[in-house]
C-alpha cells in the first residue's frame, strides 16, 4: 500500500474508514480526498519537470512527497541548478524509507516506545519551518503567508482535518494575492 | 488480506495518482497562462500551511520548539541545523515535563 499509494494521511484514513464502514469505494475516496493539495504541489513542479519524458514525469510525480517536494523547492530557491535530478533522487529515498518504515511499523510498532516523546514527529515541523525560510523571497510574502497560516489554524480549530485545512489556507493565500495584484493594477 | 482489502489499496492508488496527474496537467496550463504567478506562490503558501496545520491545537512546548526552530532557520537557513535545534528544544521541554 505504501509503495503504490505513497500518501500517509490518505492511507491512514482509508484504512480507518474501511475498518468502520467496510465500503471499498467510500474508504478509498475519503482517503484520496485528503491528497487534494497534491494538485498544487505537482502543478508547482511544472518548471522542474520540463524536458523530461512523460514516463519520467509520471514516475517523478508518484515518488514526490511533501518533504522532498518542499526540500526541492527550498533548495531550488537558493540555487536554480537544483531540479529534476534532486527531486527524483530525494523522491526515491522518500518512497523507499516510507515503504520500509511502514512495513517495520506494522511488524514491530506495538513494542516500540512512544517516539513522539523524543521529538521525532516534531522533526518534520522543524524541517518545514526551515524549508519555509528557504522559500522566503521578501516582505511581499509576509501578509499572504500570515493570512494562509491564520486560516489554516482557524480551520483546524473548527474541526476540519489538517489535510483540508492546508488546502483552505493555501487557497485563501492565493485569493489574497490575486486581490492585491488587482488592487495594485487599479492603483497604477 | 481479503479481496476487499486489495480493492481499497487499488482504488486508492488509482485515485491518489489521478490527483497527481491532474496537478501535472494543471501545472502545464497555468504555466502557459497569465496566471503563472500562482505557481511561484504555491510552494511557500503550502509549506507555511503545513507548518500551521502541525502547530494548530498543540501545547505550548510545541510552539516554543517551533519558535526555536524558526530562530535557527532565520540564522542558518539550513534544514539540518534547524531540525537539530528544534528537536533538542522540543524533546528537552517534553521529557522534563515543562
């Protein structure tokens, strides 16, 4: 499942849904819907993927995860030489580690201590903070990022699953940017 | 594993990959349109939202760890250094029950 789906939250939700409802289509669609942010994630890779064959593009988008995508974009912001090779290499590492670790978790997970206590889960938050820093281009991003973050936190606080809240926050940030661009054009 | 289990995995794999293909097609079209600026803004917005979602509703030690990681990110602009600082502060607070 980890190798063919390669989407953590979708896998967890689909398994949970199937466990409660026993409906194949409902469980799969509930899981897949959590992956809607990948429309934006993969769309943003269009420049990185330019020049690759269709087969390689399809491989690249399958092995792309949140972490290696964000790392690729952050490193690319520092050095434009970073591109498809970096994405593919980090993606292969990602899907290999993801598949191996979920398999290990299924076999020995029950006997492991609570790794969250040692900050393992927080490591991803810290990594994304660093990647956001890498994507920072200047003051013009400040307000849209605050709007996006505030709407994401509000959505989660109102009970929306994190995966949907990320889509809501991103869309609100884009709407804010579009409105500002329109306002600036009118001003000019 | 029953046939239904395999069916869930198969349908989910197809649906998840289809979403990625929609992104691939959309990316090409948006890049060629007057809205290409969207593709430059989406990465930062999604990453910020990923951080915000992981902090929402979390206890104060998570926010302190995030603040420390933010400081390290601003100073170093390095992923590994930021992770090390953030995890040490977070784990220190959690393990000491602060």
